[in-house]
């Protein structure tokens, strides 16, 4: 029962903006050494429209917020989930799993006058960085061909490279 009350004290929900604010008073006033986060968050679908992400599963966050030195707030968390993006070859919607760590100083995100942290902004900025430039689940490239062209894998390209003889000859002359 006590743990539930403590968790409620640390996490303040702001439904008007869709943000999830974390109360930092316990660590700023040295009542606690750290705030533990073990939650699942839902990112607002309006943010997805600004990116290549079509859909986002609940984002799992595990870690801590600590105060180091004077008033510097550090976030040390593991973030994981799945994002739905377009396949680079077929343009079908596919799920791409992601997992990353955030270990950074949060001074730019902490609202000092409110003694709180908008965790959603931190998460969103880092999730956007995880979107791959190219991702495919396609394994068979044989059906992707046309008149005078065909799609090949990188392994096949290296194996059947018409310039490999020239590269080998150049390497021997050096």
C-alpha cells in the first residue's frame, strides 16, 4: 500500500496537454536519493503524425531519476517497445522492435519553477531517433524484378560484383 501512495506522489498526470509530469521535489529537497520509474506510457497519436511512425505500442520504461552534484538531475532508464513503420521494399506496414538506454542530464527538460519533469518529451525525442532509415522483413527478392532490372540483396551484390576483379587487381598492384 505504501508503494502505491509513493508512486502516486511522484507521478502527476496533466490530461490537458497529454503530458506526464514527474514531481522532483523529493530528490531536489534530499528527501529521497532517487525516484524509481517502472511504467508503461502511451505516446499521443498526434505526435506520430509528425514522424514516419504509423503506430506505437505502449512504451515500457524502467530506471531511475537521480540528483547528482548540486542540482543536476540525471535520468538513467531503459526504454522498449514496438513501432509500426513502412517496409522499405514492399511499403507494407511492419512492426519494428526498439530498445535503448537514456543516460543523460535533464536540465533542459526540468521545469525548475514547477519542480517537475515532462517525461513524455524526453521519451518522444529519443524514440524518434530510433526510427530506422531503412527496414525490411523481405527475405525473397526474386519477385522484385522487371525488364532489365532486379532487386538484389547486399550479400548477392558483393558476391556478384562485376568490379570485384578490378578491385582485386588494384589491391595486388599496391
